[in-house]
C-alpha cells in the first residue's frame, strides 16, 4: 500500500512538474512575443529584400533557401520537399512606359508573369484591333511595329496565344463572317438578302466580340504587343493556359499589357480621332531554361513523446510578382515563422511534432500542399489540426470549434486574453450543424487537408481596430506590398499561433474529430 502511494505521489509530482514546465514555456512565448517580436523583420526580408515570389523564379528559390536557413538557425529541422517543376523559369525585371505627344504621360500598367517583354525600348504607333476580315485587310500593312488596343476588360490573365486559343477565335471569326455576308447581301439585295427595293432589317449585325480576335494574324503581321484596359489597382496573374507547354523555342513573342483604364480611355479616344502620337515601352520580362524545380519548406520541431503525431501551421511562400507578396501570403508565412521561433526561443519541447509548412505553388492551384497530402497519406490520421493563414494581415483573436474539441481548447486558450487587452480572445462552441466534408480542394492550402477529413480550424481574424483593411483591393494586384500589412495584428497573431499550436502539441491525445463534418455525425 505504501509503495502504491509513493508511486502515485511520484507520478502526480512528475505531472505537476511537466505542467509547470509547459506553463513556463507559454509564459516565455508571450513575453518574448511582446518584447522581441520579429514577424515584421521576416516580412521585410521576404517582400522587400527578395520580392515577388512566382514559381520558377530566382526569387522563389531564394525565399525557400532563406526560410530554410532561418529554421536551421533557430534549431529547427528542415525538409526541402520537392513538390514539382515548371518547364521554363521566369524572372521579372523593371518596366516603364510613356505616351509621346504634346499631352504625353507616364503610363501605369503591368504585364502577367510568363509573358513577353520588349526587345529593349520599343516605340510604335497605336491602332484599334480589327474586328472583321475587311478591317484586317484594310489595316494589315499598318500593323507592323504597332501597339494594338484590344477590347474587353482585363481579368489579370494574358491572351491565350496557343493553337487552342487560335481555334476559339477562329470560330468567332467564322460566325462573324457569316453575319457580315448576310449584311452585305441585304444591303445589295443579292443572295441572302431581301428582294430589291426592300430595306434590310439592320445594317449593324450583332457580331460576337472576343479580345484580340485576329491575334494570330496580328502577330504574324509584326505587332509589338496588345494593350487591354484594366481596373485599378491592376491585377496581373500568369499564363496558365500555356505555362506547361513552354520551351525556349515556343516562348511568347508579343507583349501583353494591362493598362490603367483611365489612361486606356484617353488613348482610345485619341486613336479614334486619328491623332498622331507614339507609345514607348521598356518591359524586362526574362525567361530561364528549365525545368525549374520548386520546393515546400517544412520546419520540423520533433515531438518528445509522440513524434509520429502532428500539429501543423503554415501558409504559402509563393506570390505573384506584380508586387512583393507582402500580404498574399507574406502576412500568413511570417507569423507562422515567428511562432516557430518563439516556441524554440522559449525552450519548448512539445510532446508531438510541430510542422511549420511553407507551401510552394499555391497560386498555381494549391500544388505544393496537394503534393504533400498525397505523398504523406500515412500521416493524415495522426494530424491534430492544420492552421492555415492566407486571408490578410488581420488579427487572430478568436476560434470557433466543435463541441468535442471545446474543453481542450478552453484550457489551451486560457492565457490568450491576457496578452493584449486590445485583442481579447474569444473561444466559441459551434452551434450550427456541421457541414459536409468538401469534395474538392479549393481556395487555399487548407483545402487538400479538408478533403481528406483533417481538421483545418482557423482563427477568427477581424480588423479589430478598424483600419479599413480590404483584402480585395490587394489580392493579386500591384498593391500587395509590405506596407499593407498591419504590424500589431501580425505580431499578436504570431504569439496566439505559438501558444495554441504548442498547447495542442502537448495534449495527451489528438483532437477529437467527432462532429467535425456532417458525414461523420451520421456514422
């Protein structure tokens, strides 16, 4: 009996000691996070020193190597997980344009990634694109050396110059040709038109419109590039239709310019008035031989008791390069990096393994996270939760969880409201019915995990202080910059993330998945 009491006393003492040690680590995380927070320093390097990080670029590779080096410096193991490759690399240089006339102006524009630059400084006259074969034939000799205004409003993607794109345009041309023949016949009273003396119903057939309708013919005629109207802030994406087929022999050959809609309207008016002026562009879009591999950067804080069980946190390291990726997703990657650093600096030794995941190629279709999920199927049942941050630089100040997880999170989140009175933390028990598990991965890097039934709870992230942050004004545009992040939100988020992830890693069990998805409730 005495031995049993001594054994129980020792066990209790050991548990209390471990609990006290964990509390000390949490206190240290909070203190370090408040007095020596480096989230914005990480973001400064990623967005201002390295810059926009499109897959296949030197900038992405530099970012991956830098993040790996930081992890190692903090004592974190690193896995460089090869997630795929692109056949050709792309590096964006500076770009400049101006209108040369009595009313000249500096042009505000962008070009999508993996599209052609200029051959040095190129100056040319400006034309409206032809919309019928008659117009094409009439202006064919003037296309050489011209910048051509095309119709439509830019969605950020370039004109599809592939054979398939040409085929789509050819069908529109054929349809319009058929209407034109009817119209000509109607006006002449010939075949296909009304009898002589009967007026045609319309002299303006409803032609289908397609931007750059005679793109193939205009390229062959020697145009310098096409110019399309774009809403401001300008969104510039990448050549998703052709990137997988690119070789150095099949690179795009004409510029695809997305021009500020106000300037476009001015230039269009001048063209229609047949006023003389020139446009001059210097666009330095560079390609490099491939294939160019890209890697997920995985930081591993190895668990002491359950090394084959996991808590995950992360965001995507790649970004579009029309700006610097300061928000999408620098504002997701850097708080997670700092959370990892805080855990290590505080002496954290989690029971289960923490994975800090910086994904590649999210912007190209969640390719990095999809690769990892498919390559690590045996780990999926042993992931407690994956926290993904990819919604902007707002502050993590709440969490909504299923009832089966509530008690665990209540203990873990207890210290959070005392960190900063401006950001009290609210833990909410979900009362709405569980949704079905998603069938298709979409949106962001939590998608591939959710499809497999893995918990992907994410923090509630309001704009608590009313800074009027609007993600849609930044998303994939020229405004995706370092100065659009909000330092106090970012830094507080890193502390909250570190405390919660470390707490989950120290539970004596994985989180329950009961009630997580509707289909699991029915079982």
